[in-house]
């Protein structure tokens, strides 16, 4: 059974893991996860990608104002992996 589930114990475990990532992607967000390690090899990997990405102009103005303070030199639309170093960007 594990071979059919790509390393997962079973389909139920796989589906439970993916559920929240898929829900976020359905709402227009790129959904990443990590293996909880630190250092130069640490990275986030894409789990689910939205069909129609959410844009700042789609958000209520008060949410957009908060998020506009967050900057990263990353294009989520083309990245399968994001390094930890990129999430620590301080060039604002």
C-alpha cells in the first residue's frame, strides 16, 4: 500500500496532510511546508499552487495595508523551493 501512496502510510494520512494546503490554494494562496531544519540547507517546498493567485487588490484594504509591510525577493508563482535565507530578507 505504501508504494501506491508515494511513501504515505495510507491514503487517509496523505489526504489529511494535504487538506489544509489545498484549502489555502483554493483561496488563491501559494502553500508551502518545511522539514523543520535550520541552516543553509533549510528550505520550504511548494505543496499546493492556486489556479488563480490572490492579489493584493483582491484583499480588504486593512489586510492589504498589513501585508504590504512584508517584502521578500521571491516570485512564488515560479518557485518550487524557497530557502530559509530568503525568508530572512532584511533589505527593506
